[in-house]
């Protein structure tokens, strides 16, 4: 999944972080450290997103703690490989950004360490969304603090629905089919539903949202595949897509070649009435400078399948500590301070998560931020924070993130596409995916 952050940020907010935060929090008991306690800097690596904001927050941290930070970054596309190279080469690393998708691999390899022994970090768990906590845990241990989280959302063009005399967005997948057919019949859109099914890193998020909302799972609590079980949701989810493309013709057959970004552009151009997209995309969709349908896009709860719910899939990113830092008492203590500064509170507020949201529109994993007046005022300019929060409470972590996820994902993506294109049955596609999962799991 592509990272969403740009590399430029609001100057006034940057100055606030650099001066007001640093000056006001210099006496923080949880973050202060006597000068001279560490001679080497904290080695901090991230991908090249929100760079100016990160630098400002690092500057404020250094001013508050008398600790030095060596901050480096790499482009998102090269970040994972760059980190693996550093892990293998034993380059100095202390704190780094981690995607939930890499946690099992990096934890199994012994490259990152649990933070369960740092109560100043785990104290934030009570204010963290459950799907975020679960996404940071592997084999019963927690590996960091979240600073960014979001989920797959269901959007609709309110104007198109009104033109079709539809009074409310659909609450179920069957209602969505009916509304799409009505919109199509009225000549308002050839393919009312936009769904991206291209083989890219976003695809597992789309598929998980479909499966979860149909009351299903890919795997059970023991990690064994249940996707081929016709009672467990994946069958209903895939069958809906197959029918939408081939029977009802409310989704374009070109969906298998449509990536998330092109899908966003198509929906923003007014070509569709409904879309599955990352929640943060609503800021772009309701921006007149970037969208032809600005002011018309609203969010509804994810449609529910028969016997399902309005559940969706969530994802998150977190600050983790390397094993080499954890092995040294001083490095571990200082690394924990930096993790708290970014992933927890800098003094009395979640400054980093809040600023990411207000400046860039990114999501957050802190439940209390939904009640923050500044965040509420900011979000109402382009969307409804009530539905944002309501859907986030129903977000679930991906249940397929394992050391073998990448290899299986290629098989699974091809299998779903094959069924959509009519080259295999739904049952055969899911059996192929299921067999691949169980085989990789045993290996």
C-alpha cells in the first residue's frame, strides 16, 4: 500500500512544534534526561513522508531532552529493502517506522524487540483503538506505539443518489446492487460501483473489507485457512463481485486492471456513484482543486452482507525499537523516550498524531482524539467525524499477515481475478487460495 504523506507541511505548525512545544515541555519528567547520559545519538529511520514535520518534532525532542537524534529516511518503495539490508549488515539502528505488514517477518528474524517492558509506552494502550493494538502484537508481545492508522471506507456521491430518487445510501450489499441498478437504468452512470481489483499492495485491503463485512475471515484463530468454507464469508464476498461484474454489470470488468489511485481519480471525476477507498481519500474528494465532485462525497458505513456486519479492515504504522537498541540499557531507555514523543504524548498532548491529521488528513489510532475540538473543527470542513469514528470502531486487523503473506498474496490475488474474469468458479478460486495458504503455513 502506497504511503500517503507529502514532504511539505504548514510552516506555522512546524514553528509551533519547534518552539512552543520544546519550550513548554522542557521540564517533562517522562522525557527529560540529564545532560551527558548519552554520547551517541539515537539512530532513527523512517520513510520519506512528512519529512519537515518529522524534523520539527525531532528538534523539539532534542530541545526537551538534551538527547541527540540522527534522523534518516528512504522512499517508501525502497524502505523495507533498505531496512532489511541494515538489519543484516548490523548498521546502527534504534527506532524506526514499521508497517503492520512487516511485523511477523521482522519479529521472527529478531530484528525488532517487544516494548512490553516499558510501562511508559504501554500506558497508552487504554487510549488506542483495538485493531491498532492487535496489529502491533505478534505471538502475545507488543512491538511499538502507533502514530498513524486508517481503514477502508465506503463513499457515495450524494448528488447522484438524489438524481436517482434514492433517499439514503445502502446498508447492505444487496441494497447496493439494487441502487446501482437504479442509477444505471436512469443513465447516470454506466458502472455505478467503483472497485479496484488490480494486483497491487492495496488489493488485500479491498478484499479484507469485502470479506469482513460479509461476516467472514480468511483464517481462524489458529491461523488455518477458512476462506474456502462457504459459510465463512469469503464465498459471499467474491460471489457478489463476480455477479456485479458479469451479471448486473454495475462494476466494470476493467476493475482487475484498475489500481487504487486510478480508481480514486475515476470516482473523483464523477464516473461512479459508490466507491471503496481509503478513508483519508475523502479530503481529496471534497477538495474543489482536486475533485470534480467536491462537496458531494459522503461516507456511509460499510454495507453488510447477509449474516455479516458493517465491519471493515484497518491498517496502521508504528514506531518500533530494534533488538540491538533493546540489548543496551541506555539505548533502550532513550529509544523509548523517542517512541513516546512520536507515538504517545509529547507532554500533555498527542502532538504528532494530531498535527499529521490537521495538516495532512491522515488517520490516527487514538480514541480520545475524536473528541478534540480542533480535530472536529478541521474535519467538518470536508466530512462527518461521527461516521469516521463509528466506522473506525468496527475496523479489524488483517488476519493474513504472516511471514509467508507476500508469497500467498500473489496466489490469492490471481485467484480472485480469475473468478471475476469468469476463468474459474468462485469455489475453485477460493480453494486454490486456501490450499496455497495451508501449504505455505505447513512449510
